[in-house]
C-alpha cells in the first residue's frame, strides 16, 4: 500500500467539519468552541496511551511476521481459503478499532490481499467477540445474538468473495 499524505481527503473533510461545527457552536454561545476543544483534547489523552502501543504493535508485526507467510495465507493466490481464514481471524481479534485497524494495516503492508482484508474487517465488524459479550448479549440477549449471527454468518466470506471476483488489484 502506498504511504498516504497527512492532508488526504479524509483529513480535509474532518477539519472542514470541525471548523463548521466550531462556527455553529460559536454562533450559539461564544464559549462553546473552547469547551468542545477541551472535551476533544481530553478524549485524545484517553485514546493516545492506547493508540501508541497499538501502532507500535502493528509495526512490530510487520517486521516479525514473514511476508511469505502473510502472502501464502492471506494473499490473492490463496483465494477462498484466505477469505475464510481472515473471516475467522476477524472474529477472534480482540479490542476496538485502535487494535484492529493497525493490525489490518500491518497485514496489508505484509502482503495480504484486498479480499482477505475486506473479509477480516467485515467479520470483525459483525462478530467482534468483545462487543457481543460486553454489549449485545447483556443488552439484547443471547437469542438476539444467535439470530443476528445466523442471519449474517456468511456475510464476511461473501464480501471477500465479491472483492476477489469483481475487483482486480
């Protein structure tokens, strides 16, 4: 994957939205932008201690896991097998996006193909165990978890297969 600029379109859109909301907040009450900035910075101080180790972990995985292994099991040549393995890996990956996304970036830089990455992220999004155990089951019940799981069981594999079939890298 090519390196990205710090001022890519997503950064510019987020900055523009922040500026627009700051103007709206200022119009509502001139003190609100400062309160909002303090709230945002307190969130940064909450996330930063988790994000830095996650990014270092992703970098270490990139250099410790041989690229040949990633390519063999998650590369385009592995086909449907890579998609199925990535789907199971997504279910088993603990943590939130601060762990999962850097892990995905490490896989991408180590030779994982787009179909496997799509299957992995789709699986993690749908079946992340930490979310199911901490939120869905206690709040919605295991019946809901089971029905939702059955209804979406094949979605990660189908998503990866669609990318494999219709998208060439």
